[in-house]
């Protein structure tokens, strides 16, 4: 089998044209996972035997002439998503029971024919922009093993960046897709809240967390988003259907007005935008102007958005932690956040949720004058592994806010956001920039990202050695 079948759509085409079998693609994925697990440590669970059985079944269906969007293609999902027959530990230590059913997003992947090769690593309850923990060790960045791939969907990002799978699902509660995408040279999409169902949860982390895709190209990310999208009758959030597949095939149909914003939302911590990140974002803004768009410096009117985020985040940690068998083995910072969820519940949580609609009106005012917002995805290049290890809660929060102040406001609003590669540091570490839009604006953001991708061709660059050490 040719080694050229790397992308999601390329693998779909190869399978349909009998240029490769599903077993060959899945075996290759499993070999790569096995080779890199001692270095990258991207996976919490690998479904080797089950995935090969499913690949053989996919090959029988393909031979019979059946065609589905992802029939026979290997993909991965984050360890906060239920996969039948596997535990869902969400980065925590302890013995968790095997799940009796797939989550709705995983069910839809299977319905599209995808083969789930495994579940990827995430820090405890997705709380940090690094992926490590006592339950599984340290997940590393294929671009530099001394650096983190980001978090909390760092395992999914590392797996895609290293070519272990062509695409993967993650989840994003404060930038947990976009931050790892930026730090591993990928496209990462946080869609509109509810675009991908979070069932068996009516909503995830009080509505701030959304599931979404990682891929090396816009088209591949959109294909995975498309097949995973859709509502369950029990979902609290059910947005209108939008045509994202068509948007991936072309740039915007008109000249856009784009706001360039370098100011973070939260002023309680002093921020410093790394010069390399700033320069990469400005270069991307210049390319947008070359492509015919108007770029104007203007910041969203964020207001007191931090007060609408923290209680919901803490309550989400508190609720999920009820499933952990033994709280004593959790990180002390997790236990502190569980206590915070108790303190910030009740009336405080209700006030935080009630603030969302006024904040949407306040921030949404800028979309009367702009089509999209461009910001850095993070304030700094990838952190080193261990940079947050052993810190107390206050120091951890300060370091997180300093490193990643740009992504989380859109989780409060529930609106679409995506991260695209913006360049590299002098030492070769990836950087990213965000495209942000109002409610249900995925088609516009995707078409803009597709236009940038055609210009920048970021998918041509792979990490050296792909994380094999």
C-alpha cells in the first residue's frame, strides 16, 4: 500500500478506488501508534483487536459496493467520549466501568463507517492546556518532544499531527481544541454549541464545552465535523443545520471586513503577547488583506465575561468528578476545583448562566460592522512539558491565563471558532491564529480558512520524525 494516503479524504478515495483496504489503513495506524506510544503517549486506550475486526467488516461492505462517508477509515476520539466496551476516564486515575453504548457523536462516526482505533489522552477532566497526569504520564508534541501538544485535547492533536490517524475528535471547553491545534500545526474547529451532540449529556460542562475535529486540512476537518454533527432528541442545544461541506470548497463569495484583536478579555492577570505569536498573527492579517479583505484593528467589548465562565467551568468539574471512584487519587488542583464548584453553585451559577444573553448582545454588536474576528489562538508558543506540574491552584491558573487568554470567551457565548496554523517560531515550534464568528457562522469561517489554506499550504509541512524520537 502506498504511504501517500495520509488525509481523511485521501483515505476515503483510496478505499473507494480499491487502492487500499481498511485493514491496511488500520494496521498502519496501529503500527504508528505502537511505535510512538513510548514517546508521544497520545492514546489512553487502543482498540487494536476490535478495530481490526471492524476494518475487516468494512472491507466486506466495500467489496459489496456499499459506500459511506468514512467507511473503513481509522479515526480517534478523546477520552471524554463514550465508546461501547471501553471505559471513559476523562484523564482520571482509577477503575472506570466499560460503557454499554456509544455517545451520540461516536455513534454518528460509526454510522458513517469510521473505525475507532482508540481513545486519546487528556488531563484530568480537561482542566489544563497541557496533557499530562498521574493516570497516564506525559503526552508530548510531535514537533518537539520537550514541549506539550497543548490541552486538554492534546492526545487527539498529537495523534493527528504525527499521522497516527488522519483526523480525530476532541472537545473544547476553554480552547481545548484550538490551543492544541495551534501548538501542533493543525486545523481545529470548535463549532456552534450543540452542532455535535454531547449526549448522553444534555449539555457538557454547563454548556461551555463543545466537541469538534482536528485535521491537517480544512476539508478533512469539515468532513469529520459533518459526519459527527447532528442532534439527539435529548440535547438541550439544537442549532439550525448549516452547509459546511460546500463552504470548505471555496473562499468567501465577497470581500469581508475582519476585526484584528490582540487584546485578551480578562484583565485580572498581566498578559504579555509573545513577539513571535504577534508577528505570526500580523502576517496572517496581511495575507487576508492581500486576498482582498479589509482588516481593521478593533477589540470585542468583552465586559465581565470572566464571571460568566468560572462558575460554569467549576460546576462542570464538580459534576463530572462525581463519577470518579476515588477522589483521593486526583490532582490536588482538581480537588480544589471540585470545592470551587460547590462554592460557586446555586445562585452564583444561575447568575453566570443568565449573563450569557447580555454578553452575546454586547459582543455581538461588533458583527453589525465586521464579518469575523482574527486573534492569536494563544499568547505564547507551546509550553514545555512539566511547566504546570507541581504548581498550586493559584499559580496554575495564573500561568494558564497568561499562556491562553484568547480562546475561552467564545465558549461562554457558544459561537463557532476555529484555529489555523499561523507560522513557526525560529526554533520550529508551531503557532496558530483564531477566526471567530457570531452564532451559526461556521460556513463563513470555514470558507475563510479554506482561502487561507490555499494561499499558505500549511498541510505540506510535517513534524520531523513524526514524534518517534
